[in-house]
C-alpha cells in the first residue's frame, strides 16, 4: 500500500478517536479538516507524479527496445559486411598469389632466354674476332712480303702494291711510318685505296 495512504489512514483514525473521546474542540476539528485536505492534496500530487514517472519509464523502455532492435540490425549488417569483405580479401589474396607465381614464371623464362641469347652472341663475336685476327695476320704477312720485294735504297723505302683490304694505317704499321707520311708522299687527298695501286713508302 502507498505510504501516504497509510499515513492518511492512521491520522484519520487518530482524529476520529480523539473526537470520539468527547474532548475535541472546534479548533481541533478545523485543524483536523485542514490536515486531511492537505494530505489529500499531497496524495493527488504524489499520484500524478507517479503516473508521470511511469509514463516516462514506459517511454524509456520503448526507446530502449527500439535502440536494441536497431543495434541488432546494425550488428547483423556489420557481420554480413565483414563476412563479405573477408571473402573478397580471400579471393583477392588467392588471385594475387596466382598472379605473382605467373609473373615469376615469366621472369624465369625470360632470364633463361636472355642468358642463352647473350651466350650465343658472345660465342659468335669470339668466332668473328678470331676470323678477323687471322685476316689481319694474313694482310700483314702480304704487306711484309711486298715490302721485302720492293725495298730499295733510294730516297724512299720503295714502292708498295696495294692489296685487297689494305689501308694506310695497316701499310704504315708494316713499314713503321705514319699514315699521314704515306698520304703526303703519294699526294693522296683521301684514305681510299684500290687493289693494285702503287704507293711510295717514305723513309722512316
């Protein structure tokens, strides 16, 4: 039972008992009526406050229920999005690893091909250098042979017959003279030579 109601009932019973004793005066009765009215007003105020508080509690409970429902919905959506992201990441990771493996295979294959190509080029260049060295030795031998055959004790070392593949630099090296000396001694305006051409070899 409401405490205010208990107090009001007790006070009413006390006042009635006091009045029944035959000792109550008019002032006492007026005081009693005032107190009863005040208690009744307090009871109504408390009842209104209780109703307002109950309404507020009901409203809060409804708000809490709506918030809880919204939170559950958000939680479900977040869980679904997380699962989707995890699936996408897993698929992306697998695809990325496969792409890396594919690229690595391409790089390995390309490296082998380039290494093979480099080896072939080096081998070919070595063979060409050997062939060129042999040709150079043959040319030097021919120059030296012509030098020995055409050497004289005149103002020049003698005449030389140009062979195929000769150049002023090669002939000068064979006779130990400079290309410029050969050019001046033979009034050459260019370094172009032809096979069978006669050249005067200047003295050293």
